[in-house]
């Protein structure tokens, strides 16, 4: 007999509706599966996670050790340590020309929390956020959790995933609360044209729409690409209408330190800080000391890593372009390529019919021991995302496996003629 004390709840009864309706992060799910296969002895090469493979710069490690030796092992202010806030103000001024007040800065436990705090701070149920598609996998989920609705606008891969200001304007309805920009882009590696950034920011501010600009990959540019920060646009509404989101994870190879930050309007930053005070409180004291050192003294190391990424990017582009039927859109930032692989849809690979990016991603992992993220995770099912944050030997070997597997793809089955068609 079941013990007394009431009925045992089912999973559907136990879990909240918001969690039941939330999709897990496909990028981390695939990375975890690849790691498990590798641990089991499979020779997996993973292009799945957006994480630099370098160790953090020596200046970062030294600053962390010094902070420990000074006994900086206590709670930190919710908004961030004065040392790190000052470093963020200075780095932002150097990168964008915009000088923020310290009250405009909030340090969080990674860029994800920075964005999540913001969405919770300004979205009410039914509010809309316009964003480019393809989009980073977590944007729609965070907007959904905050009660809002993501409104994607298709970016044109034939034009380097350009986000057309006229199409953005058409998508801004009466419930539009924010325009979300991401340049350089995850997943596409595209860098928005400076003129388009200017037009998009002016469009939003003229309509009273907040601009949230995720620029965490701004330090990773190639082939003469120019990054234009939303904060650098000459418009009287910038101080009250633009929020910069960034962090140290990508530029300085500090993903595990979990430091992100926002620079924006004081009321919105204060609201996000209030939310953070009731959730995680301040970020790790040691990580903040390390991040301050990165922002002040890490540019030489960051430039050296960027040079390596530039070489890897060229190798990866050449290897993907050598695969028949694969189209590689221009990507001059971050460390991602987002090739169009849809010419293989409807065909059979290793005995499996490929219906979309999920199928192709699974076949590559199972048959070629290569992990690439399906474009469906980013709202673009015709593509796969490949990160080139791995050494050149692995890039060459992994993409050779992809080419060899796809070379065995069988043609799509010809449609059977309809009865009585005479054909």
C-alpha cells in the first residue's frame, strides 16, 4: 500500500508551466552528448560549443592569485566591485567612445545573467522584442521566461546576414518594447554594417523603443571588418535608450570565470541590480579581480588569440567550401561559420533520410564522430553551426570527415508520377 499523506504528484503536476514549456539549450545538449561519447572512447571532434580553447591570459591568472592572497574572498557589492566597474567604464570608453557613469554599470555572473536580468526588468506579459533570425539559441527562451514574445526578422544570408532596417521597422508593432541587436553574431559570425547599426539604433530610439545590443564578440573581427557599437551612435536618446551587454568570456578566453556586464540607463540598471540582489547577489570576488585585469591589461593576449582565430577561420572556410553543395555565407566576426547545407535535405546519408538540420547533425555525430549544432536551434533549419574554436589539425580532420560522409549521400528519391498522368 502507498503511504498516507496525499497523492503522489506526477511530473506535470510537480513542475511549473514555465519550465514544462521551456526548451533545453540545444547547444549544451549536443556538447554534453559529444563529451559523453568522447569519454566512452569515441574519437569525437566537436565544433559545437562557443568557447575559446585557450587558457586564460597569464595576467588574468596572476590577478586572481593576488586577490586570494589579499584575502578578497568575501561577498561583493551586488553591482560589482569598484575596481571592475572602473575598468568597464574605461574599456567601454576606449572601444565605443561612450563614457558611462559608474551607476550605469552592473556586473553579473556571465553574459547570460546580464541579459536575463534585463529582460525580467523591462518586459511585461505580451511585450515584444524584435530580433534578427538566425538568433542565439537562448534569446527567445529568456524573453519567453520574462513573459515577452520574440519577433524574429529574417536576416539575408546572401548579403552577409544583413538586417534590413525597413523590415525591422515593419516588425515593430504597438507592443514592441525593445530591439535586440547582436554583432558580431552568434550563430552566423556576421558583422552588421556600421551604416545599418546607425539606422537601426536611430529607428528604435525615434520610436521610443529600447535598444539592447549584445556585443560580447566585438573584440573578434577579421579581414578588416568594422564593428559599430550601438553606444557610439550620435543620437540624444542613447544614454536613456541603449543598453550594451558584454563580458570577458570570448575576447579574453574566460568562459569559466562567469563575468558579464551591462552598461545602460541608470533606472534600468538599478532595476536589474534589484533582481540580482534577490537571486545570485554579487559575482565572485576572485573572478571580478581577474576580469578587471583582463579589461586593463589583456589586450595583447586577446590580439594574439584573435590572430590564431583568423588563421583557423580561413582553414575552416576553405574546408567547408570544398564540400559540394555547401554554401558558406560571409562571416567576419566571432568564431562561427553557418554554412547552408540544405542541398542534402531529402537525400539519404548512411541509410538515413535527411529531413533537416537535426537529422544531419545526428548523422554526423553518429557516423563521422563530428559534432555541429543544427541550425534549427537558431531559427534557421537550412544551416549547421560550426565553431572554429579548436586547433587547425582538428578543424581539418573534422571537416574532412564531413566531406567524406556527405560524398556518400544518395540522391533524393524521384517523385513517383501520379496515376493516369501518362508519364
